[in-house]
C-alpha cells in the first residue's frame, strides 16, 4: 500500500486516475483541488481531501 498525492484533482486526467486507483488498489490518496465539492468523492480512510470548500 502506497501513499499517492494527486494535485489538480478536479481535472479530467486526475479524475480518471483517481477512479482507476480506487478500483484497482488499496493506496491512500491525498487529493488537492480548488473546489472540493466538484470532486463528488467522500473522504474516508483511504481518501483525504484538501482545498477550498467554496461554491
């Protein structure tokens, strides 16, 4: 199990990579983006969200 940092997590490529990692691995993901609400992902033991919560 590895720690993975994804910057610009709300971008198209980052979303695809995040979905793939969640399906196929047990890695811990740290997602950074400007607008957390745009991700539509819930924080849990494997996912940590960082960024602004506005709009």
